[in-house]
C-alpha cells in the first residue's frame, strides 16, 4: 500500500470517527447534527482531493457532497424513527453517521482517483 493510500485511509478514518462522535452526541436533537456532519464530510473531501493532487475549494467540495446526498436519506430516516430513543437512538445514529461518512470518503477517493488524467497509450510509443 502506498503512502498516499495510507493517508487517504487515515483521512477517511478520522472523518468517520468524528461523524460517529457527532451522531452519538446529538441523537436526541433531530437535524441538529446535519450541519456538523456536512462540515466534517466537506473537509474530508477537500483533504482527499488534495492527496490526489486535485485543487478543490470548500464550495466545490460542498457541491460534490450534494452529489452524494442520497446517502443522507438513510441518515434522516434513522433519526426520525429511532434517533430520539436514548441509548438505542444514540448507537443507531452514530452507526449511521459513521457508515455514511465512510461511504462518502470512499466515493470521493474513487471519484478523484478515476478523474486523474491517464496517459494515452497511443502517444507513449
């Protein structure tokens, strides 16, 4: 595994751990953790882009995060149905926030990895 891959895995791990803490701590306040989670995920996307050599502003990262917004549907539904239950709600919200953040990180890594210019075999002869 390369140093870049290790750094990206670390970025995703830190983002996921942060999201877990936010999901756990703010479970009983519906919607209150959404801005914090979006901030964590946006920062994570910017850091992943940087590791891939892409220059990305926070605004562009937030726009990219919107493309991953379908994952937020699961987060919202879990919070509505069980997020308010002390104990169980905290655990479920933390797990959901972690899963979504990890998925967003993996999607961003794949996106920036695939968007890198590839050498043209026709011109390398």
